[in-house]
């Protein structure tokens, strides 16, 4: 079967060269998908429809398969991330110690649920199943820095300070 023509990158943005190099190094094989998605997210900060479509075409994969992989793994994001990221652990130990209250509070106070970013792009909220620090439960990560063994009040005070929320 003759090779299909390769689509050009969506723009002349040089970050596409980084993504293309990964696919080229892996000979445009479908098995290059996850590594290519990582390269694209590293380059652009998130994976939009244009990026997913381009990768699907270059790797000769159905767009639905690419989308399925992106939505299966919580490392990938379909929206731009905020300036800061708050990851709340919901593993068993953290759940038992009340981290679900922090998520409820974030929804009430900032109208933010896991997987979303504030309108001002200041904060992205992420829910993670386990950060591997059960001894520190309950744990949250602020820009990948673990904060643990805090009461609900202490945790929300830290978040408000971090966001510059003086109320």
C-alpha cells in the first residue's frame, strides 16, 4: 500500500518541529503515540483538537483512538493549564482524612472542579488517586510541592494565601 501524503503542521510554529522529530525518530509508527503526545504537551502545554488531529494523521491512527488515549491517562490535558497547579490526593488515606472536603470547598469558593482552570488562568485543579505519601495524609501538591498533615482549615488557609485570596 502506498504511503499516504503527510499533512503539513497546522502552523509554522517551530514547536511542531519538536513533535515531528519524535514521530520521525519512531518511524511514524502507531506505537509512537504516547511519546508523541508527551512531546506535544511539553511543547504546547496542552493538547487541543488541532494537535490531536495532526498526530492522528501523521501516525495513521483514527482520531477517536488518539482522543481515547488522551482522556484515559490523567497526565494529559485538553485545556491550557493555569499559572499554578493544585493537585489534591483522593487516595484511601487522604480520603479518610478529609481531602474530599477541600475539593468541595474549591467548588463552592472558586467554582473549580478537578480538570478545570480558573477563568484568569491562575490555577488548575487536579485530582490524583495517589501521590505515594500516605504517611503525610491528607496530601495536596502545590506546583508539585507536597503539603501534608494539615487540617481542613490549615489546608484552605494555605490555598487562599497561595492564590492571594485575602477574604
